[in-house]
C-alpha cells in the first residue's frame, strides 16, 4: 500500500486534467470546481504521506521500483525523504490555493487553463518524487509545456515574449543537463558494466575530479537558471509580470525550488568534490543575488516585478544556506524554500486580487488603500512582514538559521547577506507606504471593495502557515534533519579528495616556481 | 506561582488576538475594556511575581520557564522560554505598570478618534512584545520582542497614515531600527559560535571560559550588539528616528518612545553585563557614545519649539545617561535611571498630550502660555515631572541621575570628562525643561480666540494617570537612596545578583572620600539651580531677552535648530546614492547589459536561421544548381589532390 501512495499523489492531478478535458467547454463552474476538487484530493493524499512518514529513518520511503525499459536501465523508481516530502506538501498545498485564488481571474479557455495547472502539478510532483534520472529529465521538461501555455495564452500584454524567454532560458540549461546525464549513464556502464539511470546507484559512484567538475557545471547551469541566480535571473521578472496570478504563484512557489532541489538531490551528493570546488562561486552569486535583487526591487514601478526581484533576493538566501554545508545553514535553506513558497505565493495572490479590481499593478496608480480596504491591507501587511523576516513569522526562522550557518562558513558572505535584510525592509515598506498610506488620490480607488469570503479562504491558510512556522517550526526541522544529515555525509566524502588535490596543486605550483627559480640561477 | 510567568505577556496577546479578529463585531467599550484590562491584570500578576521573588534567597532569584522547543537545529537548541530574575522583575513592573496607566490615559485621549479600536489593538501587541522582550531567557526570544516592539512602533507612529509625514516617520523608524538589528544579529552569531549557547544563564556561566577578557571575539560581539542598542535606544549614530517618531499619537510617544521600547537597548546591555565587562574597549565606546548623545541631544533640545520635540530630544539625552552608566559599569544605576525616567518622562509626555488636547492639537510652544490657570492638574503634575527630570533633590530623577554622575567619576571605568559633560548636560536639561514649563504654563496666552474658548482641563481618564505618575516621579527614587545620604541603596542591592563583577584590572577600585561625593553633588545641584534661574530670567521675566539671546548666538542657534543637519547628511551620503545606484543596476545592468546579451544571442541565432531558411526556396532548379556546384567542387578537390 505504502509504495502506491506516492504514485497516487503524483498522478492524481493528471487524472484531474484528463477529467477536465472531458467536460463540456462552456461549463465553467464545473470545470473550476473539479479542478479545485482534484487539487484538494491531491493535497489530502499528500497528507497521508506525512502521517505515515517515519521521521527517524534516514533513506528513501514509500519507494516503488518497477523496471520500465530494462534494456536501457530505465525504471519507474519513486521515493521520498524528508526534504522531498516537504516540497511535495508545498506543491499540493500551493496548487490547491492557487486554483481557488484564480476562480474569477480567468476570462477565456477555462478548460485549457485548469488542465494546464493540473498537468503542471503532476510535472512538479514528478520531479520531487522520482529517483530515476531519465524520468527526472522527462518531468523536468514536461513542466515547461503547461507553464509555457499558462504564460503565453493567459498572460499579460508581453506574454509571448515572456513565455518564449522563459522556455529558451530553461531549455539552454536543460540541454546541457541532458548531455551530462548521458555521460553519467555511460560512465556508470564503463565502471560497473551495467546501464542504469537509478539515482541511488549513481549517487556515490567514483568519478574523477575533472569529470565531476564538468558534470557539476552542466547540471548546475540548469539549476542556476531555474533558481534563478544572478546573472541568469532576467527571465523571471518578465515571466512573473506577464503570467496570470496562479502561474506566478506556482512559478515562485514551487518551480524556483526545483533549481535548489536539484542542487540538493543531484549536484551535491553525486559530485561532492566538485561541490567544494564550486562552493565559492555559487556563494558569491548567491550573495550578489541577495543584494542586487533587493536593490533593484526597491526601484521597481510595478508591484509584481518588485515581488519578482525580491524572489531573486530570497533565492539567494536559499542558495547561500545550502552552500554552508552545516545543519543550520542547510536546514534553514530548506525551511526558507517552504517559507518563500508561502510568502511570495501569498504576495502574488494579493497582487492578483487588486489587479482583478483595478487592472493595473503600477504602484503610482494606488495610494491610501489602507483606509478603503482595511482587511486587504492587513493581510498584505502580515505577508509583507513574513517576507521581510520579522521574528514570529516564518521568514525569520529561515533567514536566521541561514545567516547563523553562513557565519560559521564565511563571515564576509554572512555580513553582506545580512545587509539584504535591511534592504528588504526598505523596498517592502516603501512600496507599502505608496500603495496603502496617504490619502486616496486616484478616483478609481474610491470604489474598491474589500476581500470576498473566497479570497479570505484563500489567504487564511497561508497566514496560518506563516505563524505556525514562525512560532513552532520544530516539526519541520525534525522532518528534514535525517535527510540533511545524509546529504552532508555524502558531500563530506568529497572533502578528502578536494583537499588532497588542492594540496597537490599547491605543491606543484611551488615546485614549478622552484624549478623556474632554479633555471634562473643556472643561467 | 512561578508557573504563571508566561501569563504576563499572554494576557495582552490574547486581548490583541480577540480584538484584532473580532473588532468589527465588538463594541468600542468592550474593545477598550479588554485592551486596558489585559495590561492591568499583567501588572497585578507582575506585582505578585515580584513579591514571590522577594521571598527567595537573593542567590536563588532566577526562575526559568520553558514553554516549548522553538528552533532546534543541530547544536542550536533554542527554547521559547522566559526568565524571571530581579532585573526582569523590575522591568515587567515598569512596563506593565506604566503601560497600564498609559492605556487608561488613552481612553480619554483617543476618545474621538475613529481609529480607536485599531489603536488599542496595536497597543496590546506592543505590550506583548515588550513583555516578551524583557522576559525572554535567550537572545532570540528577546529578539522577537525587540523587532516586535519595532513593528508596533512603526504601526503606531504611522497611526494617522493619511498624513505623509506620519507614514514617513514610521518607515524611517523601522528601517533605522533594522540597521541596528543587523548588528544585533551578527553579534548573536559571534556569541553562538564562540560559546555554543544564546541562553542568558548558560551564557553567563560559560562566558568567562569562552571569551578572553579584552579579546577580539568578545569585543566585536559586544560592539555589534551595542550597535543594535543604538538603533533601539536612539543613540548616535542611529538616534535620528526618534524625534520624527513624535508624529504618532501622544500616548504612543509616552509609552513607546519614552518609557519602554527605547530603553530596550539599555536593558539588553544590562542583561548581558557579564559579556560587556569582558570587553573594556566596548565599555569605553558605550560610555563615550552615551555621553556624547546625552550632550548633543540636550543642545538640540534647547532650540526646539514643538513641545513634543523638546521632550523627544530630552529622551534621547536621558537615554544617553543610561548608556553612559552602562559604559562605566554602573549597570544598576542605568536601570535605576531607566525606571525613574519611565515615570517622569511618561508623565511629561502625557502632560504634553493633555496640553495638546486642550489646545486643539497645537504643539508649538510659541503659541501657548499661561495654561497654568486652565489646566491646574496638568500643570501641577507636569511641574513634578519637570522637577524630577531636572534633578531637584528628593525627586526621583535626582537620585538616579546623581548615582550615574557619581559613578561616571568614581568607577574604575569612569573619567572626569564623563562627569563634566554629564553635569553640563544636567544643567542644559534643567534649562530646556524650565524653558518648556515657562513657555507653556506661564505668562500671557499667545493663542487665538477660538483656541481660548475651547481650553479645558482633560477628562478624568487622563488626569488620574497623570496624578499616579506624578506620585511615582516624586517617590520613585526613594528605593535607591545612596548610603552617603543615609539610604540603604536597596535597589542596587536587589539587582546585585544579576550583575557580574568587573574583572580586576590594575588594582582595586579607587576609594573615594564621602566628602568628595557630597561636594560633587552640591556642585551639580547649584549648577542646575543656576540654569533654572536663567530659564526663569529669559522665558518668564522678559521674553524679549530670549530673542536677543537667540540672535546673539545665531550661528549656534541655527545649527541646533536644524539638528546639526544630520538627517540631510545621511540623505546625501547614504540614502540617495543607494537609490541612484539601484536605478543604475536596474536600467543599465539588468535591462541593458544582461538582457541585452540574452536578447542579442537570441537575435544572432534568429538571424542565422533566417539566413539558412532562405536557402530552402523550394525551387528544384536551385537545389540542382547547388548540387551541381557541390559535385564539381568535390571532384575538383579529388583531382587537384
């Protein structure tokens, strides 16, 4: 039984998508409701995973491993550990919320819209649960298609440009990843005489330092673009600004986490030596992202692109935490993935709500909303506080543990990253002031209506999560701790080779220098 | 009894939650009762806890209550836990007591404001945060309160958010405090990785082993924490937010920006006194910054015309005294002054609120005068507060300020320079406070007819807290009368168990003669009386002389009136470059450079495909020609080879 739950969770949305396609075109209400029904069902199913999950065990759980194309070593191999469980829960939770939030936003082709969202959910869940590299690649690419349509068909004015940019950026990365994947596959055959895409077998296989470097770079590029890290982030603001609300929520909430997840699941454990080699580079990019994202967010004129740039900043925190390779930093990084999904998801939903009413996202169009729509303003304030990491909200837990971990890893990075916390307060509060405070100057805002019941139902679970993680994050840390320890052990295996190599290079260069000096003396 | 510690902050939190969720359905009366009752009950409970604590042996007065495990990650095991010891017992008494009185006052002050429910919701959240701050048993629970009070301060300063200046001031307060919090966080990181714990009692035990006295680690840690304190407690260089914070309703200024929140930095230093004494360099920095802040803020206070701004700069100045006390290792004196200051400064702010209320929201002292007759209770209580802050013997402020001044001279960390500047500041304080008193309550009324018709003493809800605070401002110092004046220094003895001993450096503390102490005390008193006379001379007897005084000192006056242009300086050197730099990053780096490269690559690929696409004309003759040329070339190549 246990081994099937995972597959049920992953493919329920797909079933939902097919079901919706069978419905008549003009039955908008039943389309919406069945989409929501299937997403809730998936969420409930994923909760079963949580309740049956063994928090003490290390290793993968709910494993199902069925040979598929055995000649090529491809199998249907799924399983989760604490980290993927949290991300699966995040995905099912956010998708059901995103679907409910979008009921009144879609204006045409309802069927395609909701089917795309559900198809997207299966793609994302697949990425998090699969333990077969081939299947991973398939899911990774499958996700692109519904997302492309979500942006390109239901998006804003520059939707086609944004959709193509999104796909091209991602494709460039994933092509290299495909090559790297095949290299791994053949390398494994050379060493062990067996063709396999099995992640658990491939993890820990002996690879030379050079090989690790090349493969890490190829995988890493795909993940860095997805995260996105500076300077590969420019697809993100465009995609966000043009995407419909539900698309933005999923994009920020889950899709970006796949890049970070990719590092955790593939780059770090499979290429431990290369991890140490690339650590400084990735950390620097992360720190640049934190500050750069925050500064650029500050001067945005469109609320949605402000939130998009804040994502760049927050994802920098996540990547920095991961690179610390200590428990505080890495667990902080994972909890921050959840936090960012919740807070930024909520921010996009909130922006979407006001957009539905006024059809603009320009900050300058607003002002004085706090007096007109107090409930909306309060929700916005709570989510904002979570986003800038005020203690008592989830954001603080993540940022604090990441920075604490970063301090023991590298003080300069920690100091620079911590300054991002100041800038976060600047851009968010400045935006809030211009949108919500002051007097209403724009006539159009005088007729704004406050949140409806449905909108409150959408936001309340997010707010509950914000405070739950803020005050009682213990269960989350307990879930992930064994898995994080496993990854750290796997990476630490590479430290010996990395340091031996560093030493060897140092000795070599010293010898070269000596030789050069010696030659000089001879002459 | 001690299992109820958590109820103290919980009560205002519950009131906040209930009022926050259901204020639309609850009547104004109910919201107010709940909001005022909660801190009232917290106060009663605090009294009970205080007396219960007194029944224990002095060395046993440390009670911890662990509620739940909060952030458990690897070696970091943070509990959500509270600590009750003499220091936090004093603090919860002051916070809940003064807080309760100010809540009562607010019923009257905010009676006609349409946002009164929202006001009380924020105030309760503040009480919760502040009580958590002083009760937290580790640095990070303290930090919940620390940023929580900052948040409430932001919300309450910007309470009248339709006013741009109010919204600006709130934002400024939050961001400046965030800059300080940056230091706080980094400081706590250093402590955690050096000592392995952030819990106060554990840290106090481990500190002597974990840190080398005067070593770089503890010096950096304490300096960074102190930087955090300069944000919260409005010290140089981060004091700039506090004067602007006066945009908030006056009870807020009294509660948050005088009595409680702004003292959080001082509290934190005292809480960590065992760390700070390990870092002599930091102590010196703290003393210098405190001393300089006390003096500079007092000079600015001389020239302000807005009644609340005078009090705001006075608060900055008095906080400087407290910091200076910490810097010279007179931690108990710092807390003593913190307490008496909470009484008299809350009183002064509430009194000024009563004046503003009566004057139909006028805050400019140049348009007041002669209010003594119209606001008798306000006047009498305000006078008590003024005498207390000026340091007139027997009033509370005298004892606490005198102890700080004496320690700044006599402590092994002290210096005669600290004492001199401290005494001059005391004289300036007396001057600007009596200037305020005379301009407001004496002389002829300088207001228009309309205002005059509306002049009235404030309602009972407002005057009762004034009277209570006036009593405290008079007698509050009597628990700390020093030995030389025949007292028992009870307050210092009570706090003794919390304080670490200074590590001995260079022999025992110099022993001073009691005669010297009397002499310095007498000198201070005389100087204070002289400046009160000067204030009387210029602002009571002949106001015209005050103008000529101002003109003869025009350069100095201009400088202090414009607050030494510090805000403008920060604007030009920090704020504007950051904003311009950000615009550059966005427009140039992001859009032009990175996107330019990405789009450029896309265009190159596109153009190339366009070129290749043209070859696929679909005409057979074209393909044949190309084929023929190819064949000829290949054959030619083979032949020539």
